[in-house]
């Protein structure tokens, strides 16, 4: 204990609410007197009343700063008390603080500054002095140290050593439990089943905008909630499915990520594109009575025609395939049998003058069926270009939904997988679909002799409500006849 | 442009109102000779006289009742309620008379009364000196309620309130009286009943008023180190609320934290949360969260720092919102 701290100065307090000064009526003690704690030492008159002020400390009176009759400002020193008089005489410099304090009181404060102890002036603990209370603390824009990194929402990076709770944390009160929320977060288990899915409002909005049914999704977000990514993935699948995807061509390559060892069965959730495909196929298969027919045909002349086509100067850079001639054959045949290019509408049949020719394309995202709008209006060259563009766009995954809507007749080239042909199921709203089998060399009776020829099998499925066996057979036969002798067919029907 | 504390800006604004309109009166406990316990009316009685800056008896009901009579006779009384907790004796006069006169007179009589209340805690005071009674008044049709949070707003909003023909409860953030800021004494003020984005940000919106605006700004500053940008909105007007800037902000950030000292139960934050949920439902990435005082009586001074929302509680709420 240093001698200086032995001597304490008592300053005139604000004795009422908002008083600024008081007049000393009478000192009740003299310098050298020993005072007890709470012993009255001075009588002061304020604007409101005359009051006796008790001693704040026990000890010996060292200094009395004002005479009776003086008016003293609140906050000015009144009396100095040696709180430990038994410890020996005070050093020469002991009463020093009083002089400094007095000077501070007498000198007018700098403009804007307020004296210590007065309202608006500095107070202990970094506070501002006020009339009632300890005064407001000055604020700092500094966050308390956190043990768990910036937040639960952010990946916690290694904290710099400074930020670790060390000596600082000792002084800081521990982070209080999150008492913020008057309501506990809704427990998931208590949620009534009727509430359905968990998804934040913006995700619901997104789903609504994209036409995604949230109840069909499995959420990957927190607490099994559906995230924005879940919706967008489902929407992408929907777009594919809306193009008329058929179950026969949908690759089932998805394997569950974590499959328990020894498990001999595994399950794939029926959702998204698979679910929509299934619904479409069931709806089509059980509403449109399907008839399938097959026609095996020698397409050697078509392949030769393609070779000649490729040799033509205009066609140097054009990608041509047997599918191009099949498409042309279909378009020519549809012009002869427009009823094949139609759809069933309950109490009427809608026959279309235009052909939006769907071409099934296998892509990484699965099978999609974009169509070539008004394909019947196109020249062969334009048709070739359109098909090339369509396939390239599909393989790049950039097919627009509009390109997949409104198809009127579809060709599916299952031959690329090496099979003879198939019995495709109609895309909803179309009356017929043609399957092209693989083209391969086979023994074939040609001009009375068995020769090796390029042969394929065409398969067609049609809606028997619209198309009778006769019409379907004639149509299929025309397509086959075109492929057997394209030049003659074009001359006759083109 | 001058640099003033909020207290001095209020004092200057009151002085200017007294100069501009001889019908403006100031009345309250110790507002005259003493200049108010917070010195907000310091020097005004000396310069404008005892007839215009009036020391009243310690009777809040009488202060407001007298003000009603003066207003009916064409004066524009500016009443100081010394501390928030002292307003309750005047509550009947305020909600039964002040709020209803315009309606009762079929629009013929308006009461241009301003009731200044230093409100909120943070000064370590005793009981009745740290309350936040804004919801009582915002709930009452016929009253307007505003709160300033900066010296510039203090200077202008007090003058706008005095100029208003409607009764206005003017809430002053008493613990911020000594915070300094720029005051544009010659500029044009914002409309009185408008809220304002005072710090732009993109990750979450924090709406506050009065003393909590500083807390929200501090929170935004502190969290900027984490790379997060909080948008801070000073609501300024509590009745009527101007929530269009809040809606616009929430549609961008998807998250809202409302901060006030008053308890959460049936408070301003609840009203704001309801309206934001209604207007911005599809934009909300998380529920509107409130950071408020607790639903208990205002605690003793030594415990008030546990009660009052601070920077860390605001940021905890922001974390909860971001983690939703």
C-alpha cells in the first residue's frame, strides 16, 4: 500500500436528481480529527434541502478544501482523509492529488469536454457519468471469442492463435446458452404427417416455378429438408421426362452410393424422371390400344444412295446416316397417310398438317426426344442439317424444353444398340412411333438368288383407336418401300 | 455540417423550434433551471424565459393534461417525461385523451403535442429508469411513435415532430446521448415516418431502432471480419412503421433479425416479423428472428448487461439465421 493511496478525497456528490452545486453550511470536523465510517462530516445546503454528508471512510482528516459559506460544484473535492493514520507520517508529497484536482475544477473545461464526475463526463469503467445509475458504457465493435469458429453455417477454419480463448476468454463471461429464441425450433419428429415435406419458402417458390412436386423428392438438406439443388436436379429430370422418355430406353445405371456388403438386392427410389416416365408409359399403354407390326426390308439401295449423296459437292460436310433416309421415308409416307400423324382427343381425332418429327437421342443424361418442327416442309439437305443440329444439341445437354414439346410422330433408332427392332410404346399424344432396327448383312433373295444384302427390320406401334391394321400396314409398307428403293419412291411420291 | 452529440443535437433542435415558432413550449420536471437531468434543455429557459420553458410539478399526468389544454388553445407543447418508467401516470391522459381527440372531434381538433421520453437501459440505473415502453404507444391508434438513433436524426426528427400536427411519442436513446456524429444543420431532412438502410449488406438484414441501432452497426462491423455483410436498417418510425425498405432488403438477403431492448412478447419485433413473413414469404431463407430483452421485469443495474441485447447476441442470431 503506497502512501498516496492512503489518502482518499471525498468529492461533493449530486445529492438530488440533477443538482449542480451546494453551499457548505458547516464543517462538523477539523483537520487532524479522527472520523468514523458514516460519521457526519459536513452540512451542505442544496437547491432542494440542507443535508448532512457522512464520511465515506474511517481515518484522519488530512485536508479540508473549502470554507464554510463556499459554493462547491458537484464533483469538486471536499475533504481528504488518511485512511491508515497508524502507518506513520505521510510523505511530503502525499496530499498532491488535491492540488491537481482543484486545478481541474477551477479551469473551465475545453469546449465539448465534460469534467469527470459531472453528467456526460467520464466515469469509472469506461462509462459516461449520469445522474441516476453507473452510466452507459462506451461500445466496441468487437465480437467475443468463439470456441466453435465463426459460425455453424461456415466451415470452421483453423483459428489464428490470437483468437483462441486464452487470457482474454478468462475475463469474458462464457458465451451464454442461446436463450435468444423464446420458442424452441420445431422438433421434426413432432411434425404432423400432413405437413408433408420440409422445405424453406424460397425453395417452395422455386419448385412451384419449375413445376416440381416437392412431395416426390427426397431431401438432402439439413434434417432431410429439400434443398434448392434437389429441386433443380428434379427439374432437370422433369425436362427430360417431358420429352417423351420411354422406359425401354432409360438406362438404369444409378447404383446406391453406399450399399451394405453382402446385400444381394438394392433399391432405387422411384422419383423424378423415372416416376414420370412410368406414369407416362402406364397412361399410354393402358389408354391407347397398341398394335405393333414388323417389316424386314433390304436397304442396300438406300445405303448406296447415301454413298452417292456423300460424294456430291454440296454434301461434303454434311453428316448423313441411314436415319436421314428413314426420316425422309416417314415424311413422305405421312403425306400419303395423314391420319397416322394425328392424336386422340376423346370425342375427336386431331389430324395435323404439320409434322414435328421426334428423334430419340441417347445422351449422358438419359434418353431425350427433341423434335424437328415442321419437318415436312424441309428439303433433304435442310432435314440433314436439322437432325445434325438436334443431335449435337442433345448430346451437349442444351436441348430446350420447347424443342421437346409438341411432337407428332417419333422415330426411335434402337438399331444402334444392335437389336433387330422393338415394340415401342407411344409417346402420349402421338398416334404412331417407328423403331429402326440394326442394319446388317444378311442372306437375302435378290433377283432370284440368295445374296448378301444390307437388311433391317422396321417396327411400328400405333394407336388402334385411330389407325386400323390396314392403314398401319400400308404406312409401314410405304416406309419400307422407300428404303428399298429411295429413288423410285421419290419419283413416285416425293 | 457540425459534429454534435445526440444530446446536444436535441438541444439545438429544440432551440431552433423555439426560435421558429412562438407557440412552441417546453415543459417537464427540471427542464428549466436545471436544464433537464440529461441537460437536453440546457440553457433554454435562460434564453426563452420561464413562460416558454416551464418547470412542472412532479406529476406526469398533470404535465400531459396541461399540455392537452395548451394544445387546444393553439400551443405546441413539448413535454419531457424525465425517465421512461415515469410515463405510466400519464398513460391514461396519453391513450384516452391525446390519442383520441382528433378522432373524437371528427377531425376538427388536432393536438400537436410531442412527448419526449428518454428510454431504454444501459446506464446502470435503478428501477423505473431503463424501460422500453414503445409497444404500448405503437399499439394505440391516434399516436405516432418515432425514435432517433443518430445526432442528425435527433436534430431533425425533434423539429419535424414539433412541426407535426399529430401527437408524437418521441423516444430518445438515453444511453447514446453522448455519442457524436455529423449533423447537417442546413440540409433537408428525410421524411419523419421513414425507415432507412444505414449500412448496405448482402448476407442478412438487421433492423433496429433507437439505442439498438448502434449495437446493430457494431455487429455489422465485427462480422465484416468474417466476410459477412449485414444490411442495417434504422426503422426510425415505429408507428406508422415504414417497412418497404425492410421488405426490399429481405427480398435480397432472405434473412431478417429484428433487435430491440423491449421484451419480445407482443413487441415491435413480433409485428415486423408478421408483416415481413406476409410480404416476403417466398424470399425467407430462415424465420424472422428477434433479439430482445427477456420477458421479465427490467433487472437490477448490475444484471442489465445480461438482459440487454448486445453485439454478440445479435451475431448469434445472424449465425442461426445463416445456418438455417
